[in-house]
C-alpha cells in the first residue's frame, strides 16, 4: 500500500497555513535535526496520538554547533526522512533553511544559566544557547500545546523545561524514554558515523549505565562506587571521556557521598571521532 508523504513546509508563512487550522491549540510538536530513526519516530507517535494536528521540524541548527563540531558533515537526508514519516500520521514537516530561521540581522540569543553549567555545558560552549534559541523560535513559529523531547538528551530537556517556565511559554514539555537498539546502544543520528568495530566499542556506554542501574537496584548508594562502575566499562573502549557524572536529576549538580532518592548517571564520550551521550535515571520506575 502506498503511504502518503507528509506536507512539507519551507517557510513560517506556509507553516501558519497548516497550524492556523488548529487555533484551539490542539497541536503536538517534535523538533529534530533530521536523519530520523526509530527514537525520533517514538516521539512522533506520542505527538500524533495525543493531538489533532502534529508538526515535525527538521532543521540542522547552526547556532548549536561549535567551530570544531560536525555541523557540515551532520547527516542530511530529507527525502529519506519524509519516507520514514509516511504512515506515521504526522500532519506536516517544517523544514526551513537557515535564512528562514535566522533572517539577516538576527541578534537575539536565549541563555539558560545554572542548568547549562555542568555536563555538556563546559565542553560545548554556546551549545545550549543555540538549542534554547532555536527551540524558542520554533515554539513561536509552530504554536504547539505540547512539545516532545527525548530523555536521551536529558540536559537539553531540562534546559527547555526551564526556558518554558521562565519565559511563560504556553507549551507543555513531555520527556520521552530513550529508544535503544536490541543490544543496548541508544539510537542516535550520530551512530551513522560509527564503523562496525567502533559500534561494538560504543556498547560499553549502555553496559556501564546498566551496571550502575543493577548496582543501585541491589542497594548500592555510594556515588563514588556507581561512578567507578561506569568508568571501568568505558576505560578500555572509548577514545576520550568528556564526563561520567552522577548528578541530581533536577538541578544537574554533581552528587557527593550517597544517592538519597534519585540520581541521573550521565556519560559523554568519544568512540573514534564520534561523540556519544547517554544516561540512566536511578530511583525512577519508568516501567509501564
Ligand atoms: P535530534 O534530531 O538529535 O536533535 O533529536 C531530536 C529529538 O529526538 C530530541 O528531543 C532527542 O532527545 C530525541 N531523541 C534522539 N535520540 C532518541 C532516542 N534514542 N530515543 C528517544 N528520543 C530520542
């Protein structure tokens, strides 16, 4: 059976043509940078199921990449993405170009302070300003009642929630569980960079996080022990570790001593030249 491709809208004015039909606000939104995989599609499913209208944006946002990041080589595959979205029920795809999102003369950046000081913040200066800015612009352009973000990018989710609360944005932000390949690797557009041998090394990240999860379930509460468990899985396998951190899941501040109720264990590491992030939440029952 032929599945219809979603509507592709290139400008904010075309987008309004679609979104204005949902002026009651019953619109779900999934911002992405494309190179869509099943993880993205799980967010799309949430948006489609809960709303009359739904929009997926596909935009590789230059302001969230540093000078040494992979902006130019980031996978771009709009046609394939549209095929992947066919049959998902999504109403429209917003795929603007850079000039549409950042018209000449644009000077405004959104900066979320405290939450961006740890984890990826120091190693990717300016990254979260770029993320918060583009998401704020997309929220204004789309006007959704609910937006869906992956828990895999846990710090990003926290930053967006903070921005929405601080700027009184009328958007509900939903965090969606991380989708993994059967062997545990968190799905990511950047996995496409990995050679087969690198992909095998990359499994150490989810292995380490599972080890922390198992130890926590068995009663381990010492932050240093949980940290060491993850680190020991990584050491022989990755080419560089940006961080292994055990943090408070609300403030993202590093924990010392013991985990009391909940913690986030977060990892950012390079396998070859590919930077991967992943995390697990301790003390949170996410089973259905
Ligand atoms: P990206 O295209 O990488 O900017 O991701 C777009 C959205 O998809 C973000 O909210 C991500 O957190 C989310 N996402 C990426 N990978 C996954 C995954 N494996 N499972 C669930 N959500 C994901």
